[in-house]
C-alpha cells in the first residue's frame, strides 16, 4: 500500500513546519514547499517514518506553481494543504498601521491578497487532477476568524479582507468540485504562537496542528465548504 501524500505550502516555519513534522512522523509522504530553499534547515532536520520532499515555491508566482504541478503530473496528492499566508511585514505590531484606515498601504494590500487568496486558488487549479486521482481527495486552506463577517471586526483591512475573499472562493470551489468527489474545507488554526502574532497568542503550534489533522482526517463529503476552528467549532460567517 502506497503512502498517503500531503503537499504543504509555507512549510519552513510555524504551523506549516509543524504540519510537515506531524505528517512525516505518521509515515506520510510530505511535499513541503517554501519560498527560499536556502532556508530549509528546520525542514531538513525533521525525522520520521515518512518521506520528505522539499520544493522551492513562491505561491504568488503562478508560473512557478504551474512548473511544480507539471513535475507531479500523474502522481496523487491526498491532501493539498494551503498553509502559506501573511498578515504583513514583521514585526507585525510595528507595521499594522499600514492596514488601518487613513494610513493604508495599497501595494501591501495587493501583496496580501496575492498570497492569501489568489495563491491558494491557483494551487487548487494547478493540482486539482492530482487531488482528484488520490484516495482522500481533499483541498484544505487555513483561514482566520478575522475573515468572518459575523464573528470579528478586526480593522486590519488587507489581512481581514484577504481571508474573507478566500472563504468565499473556497465555498464556491467546494460546489464546483463536488461532482469530482473532492472535499474543500476551511479551517482557522486559532491564535497560534508564531512570528505573526502580537505576543498574546495562546495556542501552541503542536496543539493546533494536532486538532487540525484530526479534523482533516475525518473530513467527509458533507463537510465540503465548511469553515471550522482547530477545536471543531463552526465559525459563523
């Protein structure tokens, strides 16, 4: 029996690195992408019973995505995991004003949309055949509660709107791909302690990813188009 395969974008740190670590430990074939392969030290240090493949990929570069997808043509990807994303430049507290009304940085807004919304959609388009040919047939994107129109009004215009757009796009995609048996799901990982938090995050990466992996494993066709937190709660939006 062949190993199940997961492709994780933005896998060199934070939540993405933890996804790679846990899937590798459980014997999966992990295709881990990152913008700069020269900074793959933490990825290269991972060990486990699975198979690790490291690929360079900038998710805002659609030509790069097409080239990578061509490389895996004819192979299967059970879980396409759109993890790569950005709030904005780091340290976040020093730059968040560029996303506030009156001091908006529109070039930054475009960059955030390209990364958080267009990147996952292009990944889905490019790798849809590999997902459709797999046993599990899952496309998963990490969103955020700040993308909800109901639950939270965080005035970070670029980040919040990019996640709202991602949510809508993936809901539409769930309907488009339903007849191919592909499950499309959105998850909020919680306020995880990464370099993108404000110093008040209360969720450890390993706890978030453990919860998310269980939810991903349990995905069924009726869950396609849903948006849930890492603890299983439905996000109203």
